[in-house]
C-alpha cells in the first residue's frame, strides 16, 4: 500500500440481521484491493464484525469509521445505546446480555468482546450508561 490515508464511514442499522456485517465485509474487500497482508485483513474483519454485530444487537445500530494508512487500520464503532453496565464481566467468554430472540438467530453467544480483544492489536472501549459505547480497534499492518 502506498501513500495517503483512506477513510470510510458506514451506518450500522439497528436490529437488522440481514445487513449486519456489511461494513466489515466491505472493509475486508477494500483492504484486499489495497494489498494488505491476509493476516491483518483477517484480524480486522473478525474484530470489526464482532463490534458491528454488538452495535446491531445491543445499541440499535451505530456508525463505523475506518481509517487506513501505511502503518495501521483503525476501526471506530460508535453507538448511542444503553452502554455496558459491567465491562469487566462483558469481556469474559460466554457472558451475554443478548435476548433469547437474538440467540435463537445464532448471535449473542458472549464471544463478541473476547474475540475483539483476541484479534485486535490494540483495543479501547469507552462506555457510559445511557449514553453509548465507542469501540476503537487498531490493527498494525506491518
């Protein structure tokens, strides 16, 4: 990849599982077209997908902002949902607050935040009850 910064913004619709994952899928295609290494593409796609699905399930949607430069991929997913009451607990594998209706669709198994942490090179989560959550994922390209 050479020169410049690429920025992309996606609106993540709430409670719409038919379009859930489109932002991460499109980002994966962009990274592939830019010639980013497959390992960095995988890390970005998995972590972004998990954050995107969390915004769909828990927050009524949100916005995904992507910034790609020569050194890193920055994914920032912001929502105006209820916030995460116990972030430490939410980071544990298997812990989920997803409703049964979402679990019946195959989502909400409590692996979202643990998978983001596993695949991100750097992860920052800022959450405020009643205001929303911002998840910042950094993947280093080199």
